[in-house]
């Protein structure tokens, strides 16, 4: 048996700085104790936990397919356990340093497959029970929105990285890679921020650019709410893909209101995704103004400048709310 980590060490090393409220309140307390239990066991690896989570997802789907209420309750409980196990794989990887590129791929693919299988099983089971065609439409809605949410996050990460790369190149040869204001502290300022520099996690001094100032100025109340949530480790994206899945596959079956809960979840997820898209749109407008101030007047010119300068794309961040201390650690901002 390997070293047994303390619960305090597990929380410090494996909890994300910001996470979904469902995870913070309903998953982490259980997952951390299970990690404490299994971490010393050498043959329990992150990939094994990922596959175990997927198998439990298949068990949940089998329960959903039966369609009767007792089986719906069983399916909801097993689905939640599947999600707990899915969270444990990342915690074990961070705790023991055993993460891998293949493991990330496996986790991503199995997560998507679990949603598809459970959505089809849940809605098909209810269709078989009621002959209500609307359940089949709900299956399509769940699969589409889950896929859209993750594709949208990936593309947003690419756009943010492209903005950072072009701003770095536009500042001239030898300029340090810029940091966004949102990366310099857990809490965000209300309103636009002036010129500043910050020290990143490696101790390097880097310029700070503010492409989200317009959004923070217009939605000051939202920023203050976000900062309050961050103090509790809860991200402001209150209805993300995680909450969407938990409502559809746990709250819906437990209450028996599968269609109403699915519709409500779809509306809330769509609303928060649209808010993220609007935030990105305001950022691109601010980005264009900052490029113009540096003498770059078009996206094509920005790309050409970046290519000529040999500025490589930076590591992709799917969601700014998920930035951890490994990206920016205790920065010092100087105005």
C-alpha cells in the first residue's frame, strides 16, 4: 500500500479553484473521502476510474430503460455515483501526478457517450411506457445541447488563445505573452481596468490586457455576484453542462417530471451559453480596438503579424472560470 494522503491534502491538491455548484456541494465531499480510501491502492488508476464511471453510466441507462418509477430512482442514484467516480479520476490524477493525454481523451469521449446512452434510454423508456412522442424529441434536445455546450467551450478557448497570440505579436519583438485581467486574480474588477502588469506563476512579469472590460462595466451586478460565488469555490456559470446533466438524469427521474425538468434545463443551459457568447463578442470588439491602438487594423493583418513573429498558440483554456493556480499563481498587479 502506498502513502495515505490526509483529507486536507486531498482537498488542497485536487479541488478546483472554481467548480460547478453541484460538484462543490454534492460531489466533492463524497469524492474526496473516496479518494482518501482508494488513493493508496496502486492498481486503481485514473483511467480505471473513468472506465468504471462509464460502466455505471451504462447501468444507469439500463435502469432508465425499464421506465417504472422505482427503476428511475435507481437509475438516478447510479448516475450520480457514476458522476462521483468520474470526478475521482481527475482528483487521483492531480493527487498522484498520473494524468495523461490519453486519459483526458478517454474521459472526454466516455462523458459524451454516457450522456447519449442515458438520454436515449431514459426517453425511450418513457416513450415505451406512455407512447408520448415528445419524450423522443427530448432525447434529441439533450444530446444536441450537451454536444453544443462542449463544442462551444472548445471553440471559445481557441478564440481566446488566438486573441492572446495576436496581441503578443502586435506588441513587438521580445514582448512577454499577455495575460487577461481575469487571469490575474480569482475575483474580477467591476468595470474596465487600465494598463497594468502582473507576475505569473513562474515569476515572470507580463503585460495585462483587458478585453472583458466592456462586459464587466455593463454587468457590474453580475461581476459582484460572481466574486461572491468565487469565495465559495462556485463559478458564475451557474447552469453549465454539469448541472444540465444532473437535472435531466437525476432531478427529472426523481420527481417524475422528466419533460418539464428537461425543458427547464434546456432553457437555463441555453441562456447561460448565450451569456458566454455575448461576453466573448464584447471581448472581440475590445480586442479589435486594442489591436488598432497598436497599429493593427484587421484580423488578417493580426494573423500575419503573429505568423511573421513566430508566436505559437498558447495552451488552450476551455473555460476561463476553470483557470487554476497552475496557470496563474498569486500574481502581483502593478498599475
